[in-house]
C-alpha cells in the first residue's frame, strides 16, 4: 500500500499539488515522520509517526490530540490551494463526481475501507495477533484490518471479533 506524503507539510504551507507529493510505503512514511519529529520536534509529526507505525490506536490518538491542543494546531495551520472546500457540505452530484474520480484512480472509497476493517477474525487469528511480535502494520496487511484494530486486540480492549 502506498501513501501520499507532503514534502513540505500542510502545516508549513505545503500544497496538495503533485509537485509537493511523494508516494511512500507505510513504513517509509512512518520513518519520514519520525525523522521530521526528531529534527523539528513538531507534535504533528510525532502523532503521524505513532499512527503510521501502528504503535497507537484510536483511543490513544484522541488522548494525544487532546493533550497536544489539536484544535489550536489545526486552526493555526496555513491553508493551501484546493483546501477551501474541506469540511463543507457537498451536493449529491459532487459526491458522485468524487466517487467516480476515486474509482478511476483505483482508490477504495472510505465506506468500503470501513467495511474491510469490520471483517471478522477467527479466534486463532486473534490469538496469533496477541502473541505475535510482528509490527501492527504488517499484521494489518496480513489480515486486511486496520492498525487500530490490531492495537485494540493487543491491548485486550476488543470484544469478540
């Protein structure tokens, strides 16, 4: 799986234009954010590194965002071209156009990704995940589930899957 990474981060005024994007594997993307965090000590890179490397799940992400004053960080970031419609309601026609564009690019729509994450795991798979020393990212790819689900399973915070 490839991730699109901003060479100049959005919070530093980087754009979503192709000249500012590079495709990275999940592991390299996590490493990039770790390097940026060690260099700049920006908490947004720290959070991205922890999320991408599968070290934290959704609960931990929310705690960190809250502790870091995420709302202030988001409101302080600079806007870039093309970000003006983010968060605004979209018409059905606009939603269909977005869906078609994603399908044409071979990108799975978020709803289908959510359904993949709800895939049932066998008891054996859950035990394997709990006892495995493999990374969360590797296991999420192996079983086709989210890294946050892997984290929840490992922390015994998951009901029967």
